[in-house]
C-alpha cells in the first residue's frame, strides 16, 4: 500500500472514530455544534464519511473532546506496539484505555472514587467482564446486588440493567473488558496435566 492509499485509509476511519467518541461521551450533535461552532449537518456528514476531515474541523473537535489530534486521526505509532495510556475523566471516574482499535473488544482500567457509590443502572447491547484490581466494588445486575473483592471477577450480558461503582468505603480499581454483540471473551487454559508436562 503506497503512502496516498495509507492516508486515504486513515481518513476513512476518522468519521467512525468521531462517532464512537461522541457516543462514549454521551454528547448530542446539537451540543457538539454549540461547543465547536461547526454546524450539525457538517458534523453529521463528517461522522458518516460524506465530508473529508480537515484541520479546521478536527482541531475544534479535539479541543471539545479534550483529546490529542492523533486520537481523532488514529495516527499510528510506527514500530512501537506499546499502548500510550492517556487517562481521562468520564462521569467522575478516571479511565485508561488499554486497547487502541476502534472496533472489536475494548479494555479499560477504571479508577472509581469512593464518592461513586450511588447506583444508576443502565442497559445496552454487549457483554462485559470486570476484574477487581484493588479496593472493593459494588455491582448491581438487575435486582441483584454484589460486592466484589480484590481478585474477583464478574461477567454479564449488558442488556441486563447494570451498574458498578464503589461500595462507599474507598476507591476501587477495576479492569473492564467490553465486547459488542457476538464478541464474547474466550478464555483458553491448559489443563493441570498439560501444565505439569511443560
């Protein structure tokens, strides 16, 4: 693939990336238009790939979302597979993305402050797996209420109304892996006999 083809391919991914970021931030096109000065129709055409991204459009969006321009464009970090953790605040929590691809299974490290202890259940398509790294985490699934300690994990269909947060006793650090419908986490483990043979 030549340089021009690579540039065209990268530009084709900008629209879906912008749409995903806006959905993650729970921002409407009207709100975004007001914050950036870019018309709703231009924003919509940009997200749907009907308008080519330009610096004049991307810079105000990067400022509105408080992300580096590279995140909007998806500029590859050539030759370095390490993921650059760029923490951000989402609904009062510190979220560190652990995956770089806009599609497929997504992973995050989430730091939940003690103040995030009021349940606000919601439901959406997908499947989630949670693992408590430190602290204690409260998990609401439908009408059930759980407390998970360090080293405990939970997995569930996100179409069930759910919420997770602090127990109120202190902060919690959680590893979250989320997949859209059809993207389930498959764990492969060797049996004890096979491990002993190695």
